[in-house]
C-alpha cells in the first residue's frame, strides 16, 4: 500500500505534550498548555500531538536505573525488560519534533511525577553516550506556581527552572524556553483575580505566541 504524503507526515512528525498536574481542568498549567497546543496546531496543521501524563510513570527502581546505563547492544534480556519503559519514553522524546511540558511547582521543585519522567529519559540513549539525539528539539516548559518565582525576590528559591535547564542542557537540548504562570495562587483564592490586569494566567497566555512561533 502506498502512503499518501499527509499520512507520511503524520507518522513521521509529532509534537510531544507532557503534563503533570492532577487538577485536570482546574489546573493553570494544563489550561496554558491547551492554549499552547492550539497555537502550535494553527501553525503546524500536519503535526500530530502525542500526550503523556507523567503521573502514570512509576518511580525508577534499581534494575531500570542500572539497565539504563548499559549500551543497548550489551543489555541482557533482564536489562531489556527493566529498561523497557525508559526506552519507550526516551524513543518517544527523541522521535518528537518539539516538546512542551506543563507543570506546577511543588515544594520549590518539580512534582515527583515529572522527576520520574526525567529519571526515565536520562539514560544511555540520551546522556551516557552523548548522542546528540536531542540537539534539534525545541523544549517549552509551562510552569504554574502559587507564588511569584519567575522574577523578583523569590527567584533564588526557584529550584525548578534551574533543574530543568540543567537536565535538558545535559542531554543536549539547545533551545529551552519557559512560559511563566505565576503567581497563580490568587487565581484560586481571590474572587475576580482572573479579571485583574496582569494576572498570572493572562501573563502566561501573552507568552504563548512567541514560544509557539519560534518552533519551525
Ligand atoms: C504539594 C504542593 C506543593 C506546592 N509547593 C509550592 C511551592 O513551593 N511554591 C509555590 O509557589 N506554590 C506551590 N504550590 C502551589 C502550586 O504550585 C499552585 O497551586 C499551582 O497553580 C499548581 O499548578 P496547577 O494549577 O497546574 O495544578 C504547591 C502546591 C502543592 C499541592
């Protein structure tokens, strides 16, 4: 059977959209991510969106961590089995034409679910062999936090952006951009805060077009 060009494009190219908030439609990071996906799709109509909820990823156990350091061709059958989920998530990342992550800040850093995803995708395929597989991957990270951490006095307490910056740089990403939805606390607590000038959601939405248009 012959592939039609549009089907080929669909198979070959997808946009990976990872989210972590468990608050569903109440989540500010999820809402901004939906807007980002809309903006992206308007510009890249042939590119499918593949979604991944990090909350479904179990924490890394020792067998998986050990297997992830062994070159694939030297892995034993037990290593292959232990590495299977990490391998799937890593291939999914390497195969993507762009990545967006939407995440809350939890206790000054990432939710443990996002850390579980990170612990799976940093491995022999991305880091230990310095593969360069992610050199062309644009990464956008949408962050919602109760307080204001993307600017001002609290920046020194922000361990989430520096961690993500370090992780992605170490695995060879060269283009990482943050979209900041903060302070999101008032949006949940203060009646009418969503209509206030300069509110966190409006601020984040104003950053979306520039983040989406930089992706070719
Ligand atoms: C366990 C937990 C820890 C949190 N830690 C922080 C924090 O360190 N700093 C902060 O500004 N907000 C913190 N928050 C607030 C969330 O970042 C905020 O509610 C955010 O909007 C959640 O993202 P979401 O709206 O996408 O679900 C925390 C919330 C929870 C549930």
